[in-house]
């Protein structure tokens, strides 16, 4: 099913896709050849057992041709969260400087588009691009590497603390119908640096398109990266996102994934705790309705002593939606004193909603503390009866209890404005009430 993309890749390479440093066309070619050899994953693949990408594979998404946009900041207001944040906006894969504002960053913090970084620092980009997000066994990562047109590069130097979050907003509108967008994010936080990133993917209208995003994040010794990803694509869209992370000594990587859009979405978060004392906090919430399908897969590799990982993923499912959580924690023989905990909980609001969950531990060390667990259930009748007996209508009682279920994971969000915005979105998803 990848054959139709061969002509696209040839045309893409001949029409500017091969531009850039001398090493870039070879990387693209290698990635495309691997994509063609792998093909799209199927449910026979263990990692994709519960998620069929047939709706993606049976279509041929053309390379997006970015064009100037007529959108204004007023059009984007529902997605901005906090206008005081540093902001980079992409519309249909094209960077829009008029809608962006990140001039207030510290002078030694480097933030640019990928295309700009390839022109100005090709040797540095070559050192990092593709170093973490390998595509030998990952078809969608290979596809992204072959067709990536632009993205964001963030470099935070040693000891620098970026106080305000950096918001990367990807917007798709009707012009992207039938096309694919392959954004790339490269983040290097040097020792003792700190940065907060918010990636938003939103859709305007009902276009059918594919977003295939890849992020590479390097967290240096003693550094901290908070990485929030909000997936609120259009109802006919498809979304595949992969974050590949490596962590140095005493570092912290905090991830939060929120998924409420797209017909089919998949989020992969893979991190390597490569040095002593590093910590990974992976959290997420998916809120689904209708026939939506959302899949989260995590893989935490404990490769050094005295590292910790915490995972909490929750799902709220209504209609005929389908949620998937597949989380794996691997503990290397040398990773003694590992402390790992993995939890997945799902709330089913209808008879036809369903969840497949597969938390896994693979432990080869003997001095560890690791637990995992999964629960799936429905709203309890006693709390519902109690709320209704106090004069709260059935729909609103249901919404309040649903919100209460989500609150635990939402409280892990450490950016106040973002937490409030998502709390409101979750509450309003299931009720006509509006939070003041």
C-alpha cells in the first residue's frame, strides 16, 4: 500500500523536498526506502494489535502544498490558552510569522523553524535530527523523515530556565483536505536547563487529512522538560504522533497527552532513562465519543540505577468509541533500585464503548519496586442516585461524576492556565452546563 507514495516522493524530492544541506536528501531517501519496505503496520504487529490503520493505508494522502492563510489571531483565540506564552503557529504545515510571537525568549535560547535551522546550523541539526527517532522498525517515523517539510527546533543552553511556556500550534483547515502534514519537533535541553512545551494540533472544519508528527527530545543532566500535547483534530482527520526521548542523569521528563479529536489517533511516547537518578512522568487523558478510536502506547526503558517512572492514563468513552492503552516498562539488569508505577483507568459511558488495555512489566533486575494495574468500569449508581436526590438532573449528575473521574490526571498538569482550560473542555464535553 506504500507504492503510490513512490511517485509522490520522487516529485517531492525534485520539487524542493531535496533542498537543504548535502546530507539531508540521503537521509530522506533512506527513510523512504525503509517506509516502502516496512509498509503500514497491521494488527498482526504486536504493537498495533488493537488498532487498525486501514483507514489511513487505503487512502493516498498527497504532499501538502502550504499556501498563505487568511486566518487571524481572532480565529485562533479558542486554541491559544494564554496569549502571554511564546507562540509559533503553523497553518497547513506552513509557518505563519504574523500569527507567531516568540521574540521575548531569553537571548541565548534558540527557537526557530526546522527549515531555518537547516540553513543556519546544518551541522548541529545533522548531529541531532534522526538521532533519537529511529525509523528502522517504525513506518510512520520513516514516512515523516522522508516527507518532513518544516517544524520547530528548540535549543536551551546549560542552566537556562525558560519561564513562560512555548506554545507550538498546528492548525489544519479545509485547504488541507486529502493531504498529509509531517511536522517535526527537535528539542535539546542542555544540562540544568528547563523548558515547558505545549504542542497543539487542531482542525477547523471537516476536512479529511493526516497529521504524522515526530518529536525528538534530549534532556541533559539535571535538566527538565515538560511536554504537553493536545490533539483536537477535526472529526474526519487522522493523527499519528511519536515522541522519542532520552534522559541524562537526574533529569526529569514530564509528558501529558490529551486526545479528544480525530476519527483515529495514535500517540507513541518512548523514553530512555539512560543515566542514574532520571525520572519520567507520563500522564494522559483521552475523551472520546461517536466512533472515535484513540490509542496510546508508552515504552519506558530503565537503563540505569535509581531511576523512577510514573504513568497515569485515563480514558472517558461514550457512543461506540474505542480506546487503547499499551504501556511497557523495561528494566535492564543493571537498573537496580528502579521505582516504577503504571496505572490505566477507563470509564465507559455507553454500552457500546470499549477499551483494550495492556500494561506490561519486563524486569531483569532484582532490587526494584514496580507495579502496574488497569481498571475499566462504568459510573456507579449510588453516587448518581445521591446527586439526583439532591435535585441535580441526570445529565448534569453524570457530567459531574465524569469530570471527577478525570480530575485526578488533570491535576498532574503543572501549568495553571492549561489545566483550567482542559478542565473546562472536559466538563463541557458531556453537559450543557458552562463553567464560569
